[in-house]
C-alpha cells in the first residue's frame, strides 16, 4: 500500500532531509578543482589580502601605542594632583613637563611614523582615546602652570614636537645616499623645484600628527572633571580661595561649549552633560563655603561637603584611580 511506504522525515526546519549527503552539496565537494594561481582574478585578490593584512597589523600597533599614551597621560594627571599649595609645585610641574616630552618623543612619534603616508582618518578611531587623554593632561598641566586654557594651536606647536626614532632616521639617511637619476631638490638647470623655495628643505627627522578639532574639544571636556577634583582637593588642603577661581573658569568653559550647539555624536553629548555636572558640584561647594564656611572649621569642611552632596558620591574620598 502507498501508506506503508516510508517517506523521508521532515526536520524542524520544514524541508526534507536527504540521507545521501544533502543533494548536490556532496557531489560538489567531490568535484573540487585546483585553483589557478596565475589567474588575474586570484592575483588581484591576493594583492587585496596582503594590503588588508598590512592595514590590520598597523591598526593593531596603533591601538597598542594609543593605550600606552592613555596610561602615561593618566599617570601625569595623577602626578599633577599631588600639588599642594606652592611648596612642591615647581618640582611636580618640572617632572610632569619631562614626562610629557617623553610621551611626545616615544609614543606619539611612533604613532606618527606608523601613519606616515597613510590616510589618517582610516586609523583615527585607533588612537582617538589616547589623543583625548593626552589633551586632557596637557590642558591640566598648562592651567596649573599658567592659569589659562590651552589652545589647539598651542598643543600642536609646543606639545606635539615629534621626531623620528634613531633607527628609522638612519635607514632613511642611508637611502638618501644612494644615487638616483633625478635630484628631488634641483633639476639640471639648477632651478629650485616647487616646495623648496629659497633653498629651504624641511627637517627630515621631524614628524607631524594633526590634532583634530573634535579630539581637542573632547579632551577639554574631560579636563573640566580634573578641575572639579582639584577644587575638592584644595578644600582638603585648606585653600578656600581656589574654588571661587575654578567656578568662574568652569563657567566660561561651559559657555564656550554651549556655543557649539547640537552636534551629532553620543560621546560629545555625554561629555558636555558630565561637564555640566562638574560645574554644578563646584557651584555647590562655593555656595556651602559662602553660607556655612564661617561656622565650620576648615578641617571639617570636606566631611560636610561629602554629606551635603545629593548624589552621594562622597567628596571626602580623594583617591584617584590607579
């Protein structure tokens, strides 16, 4: 009978399962052909593979260097928070300046070497975190040293002096000694080519790494959080004048951020909101000092501010992350 004949069972997906290996898939696996490596298509894709592997390896190296920049910048910020009055200020600022120069000469210079002759926008996401943290450290250092907000041009001119590593510079100088058919500076008629007017040739050992405006702005937003911590630390040290100076400075910075307007991007919106919270905390500190400062002993002000803080973060804890 037709009803007694066995039929292939259906699996959960609703289609009949072939017991002989899945229809044509089994036959296709047995009919593999040797790939012709001399084919133009195969050669083109081999070139694509090599180029993508090179970019991926470079991306990972830049990510590691950016992580090193982030770690060292945080350590410089923690060092600057150790300033207590004017007693140890000069020594700490000198040490911080030397460590900033070390970041420039090693980590940032290596990033610039990796990105030389590359489209920086492709790799920007790999080192944006380190760049923002470095801007934050430089901004905090400049404020403690000179009392003003660092500009983007100042960071580029003074705190991004990048040089090639000695090994890289020696390799390029060896290549320059090899005679070539065409002189890159002068032609056969002793006319100076464009780009070298007046005989001035750029320093071959120097490197450039542009600071995008967005990374500069995001670094400044993080810098305001360090000012809030500086305000609380100053109260613990007995300096009751610094909070009023910081609140005026933070208000001007916040007014500048409001001029930016609505910008796309979750990161900028989040950091501006954090800036508003930091300003609110410093304003509450100044309010407490103005209203209740005369009735509270200086050694108890930090505890009072900790208990008065509505979000319960606790200003009494002056520890920083390590």
